[in-house]
């Protein structure tokens, strides 16, 4: 279901795949060749959500924001860059996920968090408010902690994972 909120409609690139069971509401922009899988909820009702190109949001994930209070307090919008993989049952709330990052299944990323370019947040991790995750690092745990830098092999796997979801989504569009 794609629905307006306060007369603001989602903007979804024509090349994106959006499953028929997902719910997308309000101030949401989804870039080219991105995919929104089954039973995902993307609620841009009280702030904006931006999803880049070739990004996949997998089944049962929840994306939301923290509302704007006034001009001095803009709340926490949600930004997800290009080539990002968001695993099954992930919660992203008012955070920033930079290009090429990977968020593992059932992870929770809270308000004000910045996940740096290419970073990997392991499955089941809880990233607490305003944490800054450096680029190309692995974080895990609850609360999430730095484990190590990513290997070259892990960086390549991230690129391959994105390509596989772009290709898979094309079969659903046809």
C-alpha cells in the first residue's frame, strides 16, 4: 500500500520493486533499482525518509523517524544511501546509513546513529542513539561495539550481495 500523509505522497522511481504487501506512507523517496520486499513498513509521516539507488530493504523491516519539534529541533529523518543491504526484520529509526553499508538481520539502529560507508552491522545488533560507526568496520552486539575493520573479501561480498538483489528484484518486476 502506498499512501499519502498530510497530502505528501511517496516518490518511488519507476525501476524500483515494491512488493504488494509493503506499506509506504508520506514523505518517502525511493531511488532507482531499489527493492522493498514483503511486509516492510516505511513510515515517513512525521519526518522524511530517503532511500538511494540499488538499495534493498528485506522482508519485515521497519523504517521510521522522529518528528520535527520546531526550526531549532529538526527531529531525526532517515537517510539510506546507495547500494545498501538492509536484512530481514531490521528496525531503522531516525538514522543515517551511508553508501555500501550492510545491516544484518534483526538489527536495530536508533536515532542519530551514523553508519559509515561500507560498514557492517551484524545480525541482532543494537546500535544505541547517536553512535557513529566508522567506514568499512564490523560492529556487533547489544549494545553494538567495534570488532574490527572489514577484510577485502568482505568488501567484495557486499558489492556482490547488492547486485544479486538488484537482479532478483528484476524477476519480480517482470
